[in-house]
């Protein structure tokens, strides 16, 4: 089974926008659940009957660059 990944590229007030990584498809919806539905509908329009052989995934991009994300620091607990 093939896969089409939609990356969320814009988040506005009550509106999400996503772009397919490998296909020229851009979609919008008010929430993630609707975005998933819109992604499937757009795939049906774009591929026709072949849409059944594709899995749809919607992913949000991290808002922070990875270099700014730090691992949790554990503190030593003094033993009694």
C-alpha cells in the first residue's frame, strides 16, 4: 500500500491548511478530523479509483526548530 503524507503548513484561527508532500494537492479544514476527511476527498478527486491503494496521513510540523528542543534534565535526588 502506498502512502500520501499531508503536512500542516498553516494554522490560523479555526483553519488548518495542509500540503501533500508528493502530489500537487493543498487542502484546508477547521480541525484535524475534517482535514483527514478533506485529504481523502482530494485524493479521490486527484487519483480516481486508484485512491483505494493509498493510505492518508496528516502530520503537523514542529513549531520549534529541532536545535531548540532540549531533552529533559533529570535531577539527582539526595539519599537519606
